[in-house]
């Protein structure tokens, strides 16, 4: 875990991976530190905005560095159904990578529930985790824009 100052009321924590980031987020939500105003997770970072008159950056770093990184976020009960359209240019490629037929890729994907881990670089662009492990494929080097890949389905908002 690496602590990076952003300004006098914010710090950025670098973590090893998404699992550690979500574990620290869960820990801080379950047992808050007085003075923290906002937590903003990403893939391997957690931005912490705090009130410097209540807690110093050094106090925060000391408290946070003691946290266990095995906590799990509790998913909410809000299930959001997203309309599905499987016509992306890489659908055949996903089927090839997984050894499944296009029809089987679509079936497995539509039967999966995915969880929003965090929101990304574009407003409303959610990074999803979970789903059928058989559909885990490497990221594209050049993703289609705007968001025209094969992936659609269901998401559970944290």
C-alpha cells in the first residue's frame, strides 16, 4: 500500500489489485475513520477526501495501514437490468477464445449476475466483476469506442 498526497485534504492510496482496493473500501465503510468525507475506488487506487481539521494525513495513513485487506463489500439488493444486444465486432473472437459457441457465450452471459466494482473514466461507465468465469478473456489492446463491445447483461449495484 502506497500513500500519495493529492492536496491538503485528499490522498491517493495505491494498492496491489482490485481485490485489495475493494477490501479496504469495505473496511472503511464498515468501520469509518472520523474525518473522512469521501471514498472513491478505482481498479488499484482509493482516493480519500478528508477534513484536515479533524484528522491529519499522517493519522489517516497510520490508521489505514493497520487495516486488514480481506473484508468483502456487501452487495446491495438493487438489481438493475440492462437491455442486451449482442452484435459487437468481437463476439466471434470471445467465442473463439473461450472455446464456446456464440450462442453459448450469449447464454452464459445473460444468465450471469455482475457487480459494479467502481465507475470509471467516463460518467456512467461501470467496471463489472463476477459472472461466469468461462467468459474471462484478456482485455483488448484497443477497445471499441464508444462502448460497442459484445458485453451487456445484468449488473448489481454495490
